[in-house]
C-alpha cells in the first residue's frame, strides 16, 4: 500500500485523535474537573491577600474569618494538588496507550509537550500567579518519562518512600527547632506590603510575583517530590486501567474511604490548628496524612460519578479543558483581586473569597460545557497539541 499523502495523513491523524477523544474516560475528566475546583479553593487566598504568601493571618481578620479560612485549609490545602498530580500520572498512561495504538512515536512529542507546558507555566508565574504548578509538572514529567516502564507495585513502593523521606526530613527540621516564619512581626509587615502591591497596576503585580518566586522555589522542595509521588500512584493506577471500569473496584474504593477519611481528617486537623504550612510539625503530619484524604476524596467522587453519570457528564467538559481553565482561573482572579481589575485584594472576607471562587468555577463549568459541544479542544489545549505534534489539529467538531 502506498504511503498517505501529507494532507491525507493529517486527516487520518485528526480522525484517530477524534476517535481517541470520543473514547475518553468520562469519570477521569469529571474527577479532573473537581480537582480544578479544589485547586482554585486552595489557591484563591494567594490572590485575595498578600498575607497568605507570608504564612501569617491578616490582622484584620476576626475569629469567624479565621475559622472559615482554617476550615478551607483543613479540607483543601496539601490535598488538591495531590489529586491533580495523580490524574497527571494516570493521563500519562492514556497518552502512552494512544501513541501505541496509532503506531506513533511518543518520546519526542512528549518532550515538546513538556517544553510547551514549561513556557506556559513560566509566563503564568510571572504574569498571573507565582504559585504556578505547570513548570514543576514539566520538569517532573522528564523523570516520569524516564521511569515509564516501572512496574505498578514498584511505583507504589517508590511513592511511599518519597512521602516517608520528605515527612522525615521536615519532622527532623521541626525537632531541630527550624521555623518557617522566624519573625512573625516582619512577616505581617511584608504581608501588608504585598497586599498593597497586589492592589497596584500590572507592573506592581508582576514585580510582586518576581519578588515571591524565590520563596515559591523553597516551597517546591517539598511540593515537587510529593507531586511526583502522586504521579507514580497515578501511573500505577493507569497501568491497571483502574478508572476504565470503576465499578469493578468498589471494595478498594470503600477501603480508601474507611481508612482515608479518619486518618486524613485527623492529620488535616492537626495541620490546620497548628498553623498550616507555617508550622513544621503540622506540615510534617500533613505530608504523611494528606495522601490518605486525597485518596478518600477521589474514591467518593468516583463512586458518585458511577452512580450519577449525568453529574460526570456535566463536569467532564471542565476537566477536558483543564489547562485552559487552570490558566483562566488565575486570569479571572487577577482581574477580580488585583489593581489590574477590581482591586479587591485585602477587602474580601474569607467567606466572600470562597464565594467568589465557587462562582468562578460554576461559570467555567458552564462555559466548558458550551465550548466542548462545539469544539474538540480548549484553546490552550489546542495550542499545546499543535506545538506537540508540529501541526494544526482540527478544532471544530
């Protein structure tokens, strides 16, 4: 048989991609949609106040404000990105399978994809949100590519070792008297300055992001290895195709709930009461227990989606446009909280901040549902795919 002409080859690749899109696992996309919500609920505080990055409470907050913020920290902090990272590892196996079915090379396109993620993440960190996770995922993706042939059992064992080592190092630092916030008064002063900078123009916001980047690099020393551990768990789950037939793993999901909720919530309570990431001991406890709570969340959501497929159908479009929505969340938060837009930084209570975040997600979910009925990719997904494969994929359905 003669080789396909370039135009026919492109059409064939588009057809294969469309078939792959149609075969997507709805519960995976729906779970990614909820992960986006949890990420927003964990990150919105860094847009609404400069005190959050300094790891101190806003002095203007009253007891009720601290209770609301503490509850949000208990439920979402250190958990949201683990769920998102798990899905990154799981989706990696789907990409591997897709390339194998099409007989296409995987390594070089995936490296191009990672380079695109890194550039988007760097721009995101400077222009919109200094806590960007895309650059970290791009770098960790190189390691994931290198270990892609690892056995599932070995991957789980390695993930447990990583979590244990990071927990031990942070716990040892706590015993030795290390302090995350050595001077609380100075941190409060810095928080006030950061909040004022966020209420400035675009130049002020960018400068504040650049000033914050060294501190974010320090946080990634903990967050990065934990994210990679979640990658490995997702990789192991993907190799067993666990989310392709969720109903066959009902007993495992129930065990995740029975163990994950009591262990995870107990650790999260210690974490929140102890001062969150500002306290070494609480941080150590959260490092060890947060994966249990993240697993329990995932188990409950997966069981819910299998029983309520219409709910999964409603949330899946947001998950299919995860990159666009992640960047879009930051853009909207910049327009709401910084001086680029409404300038509400420092002026919203924790309850109001949570309400704003929920509203953003509801609008995104509705917009994603509308968009994905007409197009095959989100805007940034399309651009990343075009860069990955060095061609422009068909956009409309």
